[in-house]
């Protein structure tokens, strides 16, 4: 029997891609939020496709996730021209 490390299992189930953009803390944080959003949307879409969620439920859940991502973007001031 093959023993699977918990970290390996998490990386398989919830993989994270490397970030290649500008190295600023807010960019890294937003990238992590964006990857989490994409991962959750994928799960919701699969549940809807499999008949476990109605299209309305899937839409509402994705809309809620989108609003959280937008809030994250605003809080991190992504896309705003900050002059320091």
C-alpha cells in the first residue's frame, strides 16, 4: 500500500500555479485569491453538470464568489495607479 503525504494530497486536489507577474505583496495575494476563485468555480460547474446543483444555485454561488474576488481587488488596490 502506498502512503500519501497530506501535503501531496492537498497539492493534487488544490494545485497552485507559480506566479510570474510583478513581485508585490498585493499582486501575490490577489493571485492566490484568483486561483482559489477559479478552483471553486470549477467545482461548482462540475456539480451543476453532474446534476448535484441547479443552474440557479450554481449561478448564485459563482456570483457570490465573484463579489468576494471584486472586494479583494478593491481592498488590495489592484489596477489603481498608486504614486508613492
